[in-house]
């Protein structure tokens, strides 16, 4: 993907984030995620409908990479089954860690494929995804 297009997608998701803003609904699992190496701190809400992710929301103070990654994540994972979402998250994490991954599984999150060239930004890109992973595991223990 063209570097300018990647930058445009990241900036658009930072300036106009999808699913930003929390809701007052105790059906959501709520998690707080923070990056101890910078200012990134996100509250993430996940609404499950049996084996599917019905909705994902987030709010917080975070850099452009973290905010845009959270925005893209909400688009990519909402409506997916837990199994599909887990596969997408695993492939995203492999990409960030420079391991073999399936490009076809991560959708627009491919814009972060070069983030490993800036190791201090990897946590920024991963923070929301770690939150979803944690939320899925919490949901599984509630079943």
C-alpha cells in the first residue's frame, strides 16, 4: 500500500475516529488500558452477543497511532464472531512483531505494517488490540 494512502488512513481515523465515546450500559465489558511508556490511556467497552462482538467503543487520551489503531480495530472487529476476531487480532499482533501473518485477515489495519521500524510506536498500535484480547478472554470466562 502506498505510504501516502497509509498516512491518510491513519490521520483520518485519528481526526474522525469511529466508535469513540463510551455508553452507559452495564451489558458492556469495560477495560482500561494504558501504555506506561507514553500518555496513551484508553477505556474500551465491548458488547458481546453470545459468540459475536456486537459493538466496540473507546475513549481516552492517546497519540495519533493509538487512536487511529483503536478506530480501525473497532471497524474491523465489530460484527465478527469471537473466533474471527481472535484470528484477526492474532494476525495483527504477528504483523507488528514482524512474524508471518495473513495480510488478508487484517483489513485496513495493514496501514501499520511498517510500524516495527519505529519500535517505540509498537505499543501505541497494539494497546487497543490487547484490550480486545483481554475482553474476549474475560467474556469466555463468563460463559
